C-alpha cells in the first residue's frame, strides 16, 4: 500500500512537472507578444509584470501558477523519486525553495523593487545549486547518465549569467533569464517523462 501511494505521488508530481514549464513559457511569450515595446536586449522579463492590463496579469499569473505546479513536482514527484537519501532530500528541498522564489517573483513584481530583486536572485541561484545537489543524489544511486545530464544542466543554466557578468553581452537580463529557465525546463520535462515510465 505504501509503495502504491509513493508511485501515485510520483506520477502526480511528474504530470504537474511537465505542465509547469509549458504554462510558464506560454504565459511569458504571450505577454511578450502583447507588449510591442518589449525588447529582448534592453528589458528584463520582469518588466512585463508591471505593464498595465493583460500583459502584467498574464506574466505574473504564469509565474505564480507554474511555480505552484513546480512546487507540486518537487514535493510529490521529485521527493518520491529521489527523497530516499539525505542528499536527495536536500536536493528536493533546495529545488522546492527555488519554486517558492519563482512564485514570489510573480507576487512581488518590480513595484516591490527590493523584495523582487531578492527573490529573483534567489530563484536563479537556487535552481542551479539544486541541480548540483541532485547530481550527487543520482550519482549515489548509480544513475550515471542522469547524473551527467543533471550536472550539465546546472552548468548550462548558470552559463548565461556567468557570461553576462564576464562580458556584458546584452544591456539587460531578459535573454539570460529566458535561456536559463528554458534549460532547466527541458531537464524537468525529460526527468518527468522518466519518472512516469518508471512508475
């Protein structure tokens, strides 16, 4: 019975994990399309969150709703899949913290400048850190391919930010935000597919 409940949680978490990035990027891209003044090089994605009307509502809703779905993925799916070891539990906790930060970005938009900056930094910092911890959990469980894939994802998600600080290749942060989020989203969908297959 306990194993059945664990499998059910894993499947539920995996399904929500697949929908989280789909919803996030649908809302973000729709918000971008609805605001003709947006520039990928001169704006931050969060600038969309303070635009009056549909644009701001769509953007902030997308972050909050996808963050909740991703938190479900962490608490139910990822925890059932990786939470059997101490390292796995830590990785799940850090990943969950990053999803809470994502929700907070939508709640505390740029009108709350100090809080918004803090939760944005928290999200883009905690997410790759969680990848590195989860890599250790996969390695300890002898899942070598997933360990390599996950650590590569962590480095790839951090790279747009490292390059930005090193070379300032764009004047604002929309491109590194989008690239980093897209990379982690691809990892999430692939892992969720594997979780569904294994359950």
